[in-house]
């Protein structure tokens, strides 16, 4: 009997082929503004964007934000990991960078990190060092090559995704993840396989959830993200939840990114 990983790999290939065929047709759109109740529960504004691969269908809550540009914050770690691996700056998921000894607010950051732990713990200093090693010109070239958001690296090589000029829409987040899943990014299979592995949050017999959080500020608002994709044995669902609040309000802001997403996925019968 084939194991779950092999079965899902085969299904992934079939779905990728099916997507190529379906992509020639106009995707359908379902607007679900009833999902706004999930945002209201946490006293935040925002949107939920989902793309159903097999059925070539978008499900949208607060559609007006679909093409609105937001700072990606730590969701950029997905792209940054890909670039680090493809350039050879990082050799694999076990590539370790020594802690610089600076004590930071999150205890789990205050030790040596490898790519796996840095991604899981969203360790800012690790990815800042990765970006410095990639370098400004090479980073910009790769953002253009990958078509990531507006590809703007202004604001400093170790801060452009946190406080600088980089912006991405919920739609672009979803389409980037779709290209990662289907292997359409101009990267090696090895690079994409490694990033797919480190993205895994939950792996059950029913589904595998890959995702990344993000949090930064823009135009006087806190911007929060939860982006990723849910893979079942018969389909893949790519999603981007983007929430906003007035800064310094709502202590549940960080928790709400994930809880809103999971509540909507549950309402859709996917988890």
C-alpha cells in the first residue's frame, strides 16, 4: 500500500495538469460576505481569499481587498526561503546560522537557528541575515523573476518586507502559493520541495495544512496575515487572510489571524 505522502504527490501532479486545462477557462467567483462575522468577532477589519484548484473557483470575503496592496511582513519568509535555497546561500532546511547574542523579545529567537526553526518561529534576525547574504541586487533580480508582489526592495536589504516598500495583494499571495504547489515557479524541484516541507503546520490523515503568519504596520494600521494552502486527497485550497486594526488596540489581534482562517475553513467543511 502506498503511503500518504506518495498518494498526495500523485494527486498533486494530476491536479496540476487539471489546473493547466481549467486555467484556460474563466474561474468562477463566490462572494461570501457572511464570513465577515468571523472578523467582527475579533473586532478587526479584513478579507479572506481562497482559490479552489480542482473547481477553478474563487471564494471571497470582502472582495474589495482582493487587489489591494499590503506589506507582506513575515509571509515573505516563504519567498525568502526559496531565494535563499536557490542561490545556495542556504544549503538545506538544516542550514544553521549562529545567534548573534542579542537578546530579543521572543525567547525562542535567542539561540542558534536552522531554516526549519527560523521558519516555524518566524525568527526575524535569521531572515535578515539571509537577506544580507543574498544581497540587494540579487534579491531584487529574484523578486522580479518570481513576480512577487510589487518586487520593491526599498527600505533596506534587511527590512524591505517588514517596514520598507514591498507590497503584495491577497490575490497575489494566493497565486504565488499556487505556483509553488504546481511547480510553476522558475526554481528547482529540490528548492520547492524543501519549502513545502518547512511550511507544514498540521498533517493529518484527512489533510495537510501549510501556512505562514505575518505582522507589521502600514498607514497607521497593524497588518496581519495568515496565508497557505490546505491539501486533501482530492483537492487543494489556497488561502490568504489579511486583517487590519488600529495600532495598539485589540490584544487578540495576533491570535485572530489563525482563528478566523480556521473558522472559515471549518464553515466551508474543509477542516
